[in-house]
C-alpha cells in the first residue's frame, strides 16, 4: 500500500463529496489541524476513517492477529 500524507484541508474538502473518507498520514497532523476535517465530517454526517492514530476520535478500531479455535 502506498502511504500518502494528506493535508487536513484536502480531507475536509473530501467529506463535502463523500460519506466515508479513508486516508493515511494523520500522524503528521496537529490537534488543531485534526479539528477541521472532524468538524466538517460531523456537519455533513460523513465518517472519517484515518488509517492510524486519531486522538480526538469518537470510536477507535484496532485489528490484532488472534489464535484460531
């Protein structure tokens, strides 16, 4: 998978046109920069799916490998 660092303004604009925005690179965004796309997503009823940590997230998903039965 190619990792693309997406600026907050691009993510915020993306949620204007789609209901689900998945992106990488949130580690490079500061807390203030994270607010812009988060607020825009809430206003539009969209979902942000950052592939990495997002400190202000309402819900966090984590995948782990497990042992079989």
